[in-house]
C-alpha cells in the first residue's frame, strides 16, 4: 500500500509539472496560427507578403524585398521561457566576406563560434562605438567600416527600446544578415511581431544597404574568393566541413550552429524556408 501511495503521489507531481507545459504548447500553437492578424499587418506595413505553411503549422513567414536580395521575418518560440523571438533574415546576393555578432545588452561570446570570431571592445570616444552592446567579429577592419556609418549606429543603438525587447542580437554571416529580438514572456506571437517587426525590418534594410556597398568595394579591390571558403564567415573550410543534406552547401559546423541552419535563401533547410508550389498559401 505504501508503494502504491508513493507511485500515486509521484504521478500527481509529474502531472502538475507537465500540464502547464502542455497548456503553453497548445496556446503557443494557436497564437502562431495564420489567424493571427499581426503577421499580415506587418507584411502590409513593410511592402511584403505573408506566407502560411501548409496545414497551418508553424509561424507564418513575411517576405519582403531588399536592394541586394530578399528578406524574411518570422516568430520563433524561445526555449525554456514563455516568450517569442522575432527574427528577420536578409539573404544578400553578394557576400560581404566576414562574420560578426552584436548583442544588446552585452552578452557572453557564443558557445559555437565561427573560426576567428573574437570579442572587439570599442570605447565611447571611438567613432564606431555602439552603446551598451558587446561585439565579436572575424574582421575588425570590416566591422569598423560598417559601424562608421552614423545612421547605422543610431539604428542599432535604438533597436532595443524601439522593439521593447528583452535583448537584441545581430548576426552577420558572409552574405546573411540576421536581426532578432527576444520579447517579454506572455506577449502573443502576433502582437510581438507587430511591436518588433517594423524596427527590425528598418534595421535589416539599413544593414543590407551598407553591406551591399561593402560587397561592391571588396569585389573591386580584391576580386573573387581565394578558394573554398565558408559562406558564413569567408574563412577557409578546412578538412571536415558540415554538408547541408538539402542543397549540398558546405560550411563550418560552428558557423551553421551560430546562424541556426543553412545560409542559402534557396535551400529548403533554411530556418525560415517557405515551401513552394501547392504547399504554401500566399496573402498579399
């Protein structure tokens, strides 16, 4: 009898622990559904289109054009907390040949990092200084070039307040620009997209324009790539690169981990890939 009672107590305790997680998952699945108008509101505001995965599973993806490529915005469930991360990715047509990471407030270096990604400390008196942020880069010279643009610095400085986010992370990966905002817990996905989406899109467009100019200058000064390089950090691949099983692209394992998947816009394994043909529904 004592053993049975203990088993009942353990089962009840387990149910009390698991039930909130199940309820949260159900709520979150509903909140990211295509009926949440926040995604459509942002799509119209930024001149894009909203795409819903077949079967209404997962986050709708907002597609919008850039001067040098295309961009996508979506909502991602933040692990271990009841909050959403709103992320926007720009896929540049031409690479800008370095990797970098900016976090506000300052954050420790990433665990899995691109080769050569090292912290960079900028002081308030320097022209490239960004307030209350941590920086990492594989090429200090190129990152400083980017941050010398006053409008770009102002955009990055104000991004945390404008999005009302808990933290901001900006990742630059060869030809990929990723800007993400982690929102407070309890905000539905659509509302979080409406709050953070427009400022993230503005920052993405600003960075995309600057990096387009940088790619122009690098192509003119340095020509093509020196050999087999990682598309995310522009360093040599080495002997054991990660192979994308969907599109066959090769990259460093640390780089793929850092950006969360393949860096090719055409790859079906990209984190924000939009299914083609009959497997997607588009709303202008």
